[in-house]
C-alpha cells in the first residue's frame, strides 16, 4: 500500500540523516547547531513527504486518507477510546 511505503520512507530517511549527523558529530565535523538544523529539517521533509498521502490521483478524485481508529475525546481516565 502507498501509505505504508511513505511511512517506511519517512522512517528510513529520518534515521539515516540522524545517524549521519551523529557520526559527523563524533568525528568533530558537525556541531550542536548542525544537529538541531538537521533534526528540524528532517522533520519538515517527513511532513512534506507525508502530505503526498493526501494528493489527488490522475482521475481527479481525492485519495482518502486512513482515518484514526480513536475518537477525538478522552475517556474518564484520560485514555483514548477506540471507535
């Protein structure tokens, strides 16, 4: 499924960039600001990549996203209730 493929792409991209920056930091080639900018940048890239789930297909019909299996409200003890 396309949604699962995008999720896997995001996870691999996030972990790959974080490991790369961590290795560069260990070698002394990247400082704290590089790590912060890489973290924020990879977050924005992942959100942008995830937006592809909501794109419109070539036939002009909207592709429906998978809905969350939880209600928006919380139970008595603060737990999410399954629908």
